[in-house]
C-alpha cells in the first residue's frame, strides 16, 4: 500500500467513486469509546448498553471492525462484548489509537472501482469539526492505519473533510451543507467552487447539491446526516418539524424548500419522503442533536436511533417503507446523543467492490 497523492490522475479519473451506503459492505468500522472526550465517565457507563446493542445489531448481517486504542482497551472491550452476548466471530478489535469515537468523521473514505475490482482509501484531513475538541492527532491517523491493515493504496487530498457532512446516491450526486463545508474553521482558503472540485475529484461525483444548514444542537456546523439521507438514487428521506414554535422548524422547512428546487443529473426532481423529528431531547438545558435521520444502513438492516418519545414508532415505520428489504432495528439513543451524535456518526461502512 502507498500514498498516491503525487499521482497525476485523480481517483475519479481512474474510475474510483464512493458508493451509496446501501451498496454491499465488507464490514462496518467503529472507534471504541475509551476517554471522556464526548461522554463523562458516568455518561460512558450509561451509554454503553446501547452502544453494545448497536455493535450486536451490525454483526447480525456483517462483520464489525473496531479501532480499540491499545491492548488494555481491547481486553476491556472484549469482556463487555462477551458479557453482552455478542458474536465475537464477527467482531475484530484492532489496537489503533484514537482520541474519540466518531468514526464517520475521522475514519477512512473507501472508494471502489468496479471496472478494475480495486479499492482505495481517501485520507481526508480531520480537525475535530473546526478545532473544537483537541487533541485529535490520533483520530487523524486512522485512515492510513486502516489502509495499511487492509493493504490498500490511499490518497491524501490535503484538505479537511468529514464523512457525516456528505451524503451519496451512488449515481454521481452528493448532498452537503454550506454551513459545514464552507465554514472558515475547515478550509478557510477554499471557495465553494474549489471545494466542489475536491468532492468531484476524490469522491468520484459529478454533481454537488447544497442545503444551507443543519439542526439545533449540532456541534458539527450542520452535518447532512442529521437532516437528509438518500434511500435510493433519486429519493431522499428528510427530517421535518411541523411545530412552528420548535427551534428546528425554520432550518428544516428551509431545507425542504431547497430540496424541492433540486434536479438530479438525469433532470429529475428529488422524491422527498418526510421524516418526523423527535420531541426536544435536552440535557442540563442544552438542546441535543437528536434526529432519526442518523441511521446506519447495513447489509441486512437499518439501525435507527430512538429517543423515548411519541414519534419513535412513526419514524421507524417511515424508514421501513423506504427499505422494504431490510430489517428495521430501533435502539434507544438517548444516552448516546448526549455525546452530540448517534449511530451514523459512530460508524463508517467499508464497501465491497
């Protein structure tokens, strides 16, 4: 494996692209929570049962690879997983050091090339959402560690990019938000046009569609995986708030307005499925970024965060209508979202070629 950053051809020019999340997976990657970076020690114990349920749910239909910091953490994680009844034959714990647990953002972006049956990794830069939560040096090294483990070539574009900020339909289109990708705390010297070129060159897309912002309480500056998700090539499921007194009403209504104006590469408008929001989830007076849109698609299921509220079942039903061939698994994410993310934020899929 080697760094291909000096090659003349971009990944897109070589035929590589980032597939949609429903494309078959080799595995799902996680980073085991082991510090108080996102959860206090007490909160970490409270969220752990749901986190273990999440791992077990993934492993029902595909392998799970976990960055587990060091041998001590590996042994602790193994004991917790065994006590929780996890199928250890499907779980691999690796001593890759991490600062935090949000593998969607610090993990590798796997590209595939169907013509050559090759895969490669994009080693985007990572700065903990604009330098908000140092240190993040170990997280920034995770893509190259996994590239060496998988014996895959990797390419380093030299700019900051987070997996939760981009959503793909697998047919040439990526959705993202201006509030995040154009934020000066990421790539202050790049214009919108330059960022779009990076997305096209290194994700293999041909079209970038922009929404303005994200939900209240989201410390990532508006990640798309809390608001709009592709469920097939021309359909999105999009969070909506109908209560005009709710703080999320205005930004989500604006996103739906923007989505209705969009056209795909084939000229078609988006099919838009409305996804209800949970009631406000708060901690110590702080609004947390609770959203049913932060689900993970696996080979056999869709794992959906729930929040002990009346809209849990309607949201599960709506997502189920979008994925008729997959099992819909709701897991209580009330304690996990205290860390300001949920199941999609915690995970990164590794596609098959």
